[in-house]
């Protein structure tokens, strides 16, 4: 099966919303995403319009990349956020250099193991390096071994930075890929 790998377009917010809601219904969503299905489904359409426009093909601070099947159905996605030096990241840590932060990685269960994630990451890294980013990072739950194995396979390595989440003390691990 052949897929089109591309950035989303601003007007495609309904498809962005649908894929995000599918991701949040995944059995491992609690390990992969900081948002719940209930929170996302309650958001107004204006939120989805703004979110999509901010990461659409013409955006320069974020890029959402999708895999579109031959039937037009979106089957996988990830987003790269640009983080600028001198700012603070989502967890309150200072950003020391221009970098990308990969978030929202999702592949529909029936497409897993097909190689789509590697292709999405290739596209994300091409976009990031093309904007002069010095490194790309991502945060992965300490119990999400499957994701950690994939990230290592495509070149990301643990940086030693950990983020503690919530009252339960769950930990997220930062993985990074330096620009060569």
C-alpha cells in the first residue's frame, strides 16, 4: 500500500480532530499523551481550527505531518514544535538552543509495523533540519518500552533529563537526536 506523507493544511482541522480523538482512544493513550479523550472532545471547533493552522504546511513554528492512505484516510501523524533559546518548555525547563520537540506521535493500530513511523520521522527531521534546528527531542513515558525501542532504533538517545508528572510520580524521559 502506498501512502502520501505530507504536512496538514489549515482547512483540514476536522481530520486533525478526528485523528487526535482516535489517538486518545488508543489503549496506551494514558502513557503517550498528556490530554484525555474527554478533554479533547469537549474543545470547541475554534480550538481545532487554530491548532491546525498553527502547524499547517505554511507554519514555521510547528509542523504536523500525516500519512494519508490511498483512500484518503489519515492513518498516522506526528507534530514538531520549534523551541527557541531563552524560552521555557512545557515542563518549565529552560530552552538553551533552537530545537524541535516531537509530540503527538500516533499510528492507527492496523497500520503499526508497516514502516510508517520511520517515514514520518524522516519527514519530521527533514523539516526540522531545514529550519536550522540544532537537535530534536521528545518525551516518552518511562513505562512505554515499545516507543522507547522505536526512538532508539531511529537514532534518539536518552539525555538523562526526566520530568515527573502528577501526584503519582510517573516519570517521562527525554530522548534527543543531535543534528549531524
